[in-house]
C-alpha cells in the first residue's frame, strides 16, 4: 500500500472487514501509513460496526461509512463520519440540512432508530464475540471434516460470526436451495451479486479457481444462533453436500482423477 500511494493520491479507502469472507484488515497500520503520507483514509466499516471495537480517533480513521440495516436499524439510513477539517463537496445541493452536505428534510425516525441500534450493537462487543467465536470455530472445524473443503479467509483475523467455506464438486446455488428447504438461511457470496451466476470476485481475487469459488457457502451467525443450532447445521450441511456430490458430474470426474473443466 505504501508503494501504491502516489504524489496525486487524494484518498485511500479500504473495507474494515470483508462482507464475504469476513477478513479484518490491519486498519491501524493502514491509517498510520496514510497519516504519514498525508492522504485521507476512509474505511467502509459496514460489516465491522457492532462486531469489532472501533475508535476513529485512536485508530487515526479520517472517514468511516456504516449502514443501519446491517445492525438491525431500518433500510435506507447510514452514516458517513468525516473528521473535522476535511472538506468534501456536497452530495445534494439546495438546503442546509446535514451541514449542507445532503439537502432535504431529514428522516428523523430512521436517524433515531439508527442511534438506538448502534448503542445496542456496540454495548457488549467483547462478550458477544466470546459467545459467537467458539460456535463459529466449531462450525468451521465440523465442516472442514468433509473432504475437498476449504475455509476462505483468515481463520483468526475474521469477523467473529463469519464463515465462508468452499466445497469442491458442487454448485453453491443448489446448496443454498437445499439448505433453505432445511430451514437454514445462507448465502453464497454477497447480496449485491445474488442474482448473478458469476463466481465471487472476492474468492477469485484470493486465488480460488472458478469451479471452486462456485461451490462456496457463507454463513453468518450472531449470539442468537445457539449451540443447538450449530449442531443442527453440522448435521444438515454435510448430508446436503454429500447428496449434491453424488449427483454432480464434476465430482464424479474428480473422483476418477480426470481433469474437470
Ligand atoms: C451491505 C454493505 C454495503 C452496502 O450497504 P447498503 O446500506 O446495504 O447499501 C457496503 N459495504 C459493505 C461492506 C456491506 O456489507
């Protein structure tokens, strides 16, 4: 990143935590480099808020975005934090609302709701993580017992409740349908691309082959997902994966040692 910053670089923006594989970036170090190079540092912290401790002042974060509906507030409300002294152009002109940045009457109920949601989400981050992380690890360990299966993203430097696993030889979309029939809500990537059959760009950019990226499952758990729920997931997912592999021509070829493509 140090090398990528040029004379004319105005802003560095990096996700705090990835929405698909949960990887948490070294935000403090990135902020320190930006600070040293006098470049503004913005982070998309949508996935991180309420899951990891964030302190914009201590961490040297100049700008930060977050979205309400990811922490149980309404859709359509979010926050852009801008450190005092940073001048950015107005988004919507014509009124003095939101310091002139975004003219138009404010949506007060949504704003108040987001305030309450943030308070609730950030109240006991450490306690929540202490409950969620062991459950998440149990899911990871249980699912990795299946052969030809890999965990995507770092095992430790990831959001407490995020799990992203690739199962070779199957299609993520069929896996999702079968899990849904069994009462398990999951995703194969991000909501923004759920209508598309292209494999996740995140998984491709961490080096997965197309056919492996296609067979990926993302599960997100919060503290209300109980140990019993974890047992249930560990019972259902392997069965469904095995069933799909039995029906998969790709898997058959793989097992015969043929090249699959
Ligand atoms: C969901 C999400 C967004 C988009 O927020 P919306 O309010 O849903 O548009 C942006 N960045 C990340 C990392 C997200 O997870």
